[in-house]
């Protein structure tokens, strides 16, 4: 699968098995990027910006065997802050 540009947002979550309370998820309406998927990305996005910040990233869906699909972008790739 090729990479797409999508809009994601930092959110607070207490889901079991996740590291830390702040995670990145895609905004709704960006099929096939479902808003319930998590994003594997640079920790800078969750650590250095307030919860609720929106970012534009280049990403793709990863389908690991016997696990839940997730969205991935390389942690060294640039991202843009999206203003409301």
C-alpha cells in the first residue's frame, strides 16, 4: 500500500496495553483510515504539543498477522500542525 496524507489528532486514552495516556488517532471521514485506529509515529507529537493538536502526516495502514491493524508513519518524517 502506498502512503497517503491524513489528518490526525492527539487524544487522551486509558486503553489497556498502551504506553502513556496520550495517543494519536486519525480524524473521522478519511477511509480507510478509521478513527479508532492508533498511529505509530514520533513521540514528539504526543509529548511536545497539547492534547487536541491536529497534525498532517504521511502514513499507511499496517496489517500485522494476528493483530489489530494500525497506522504508521516514520518517526523521523516531518509533520505539519493543522490550525482550526
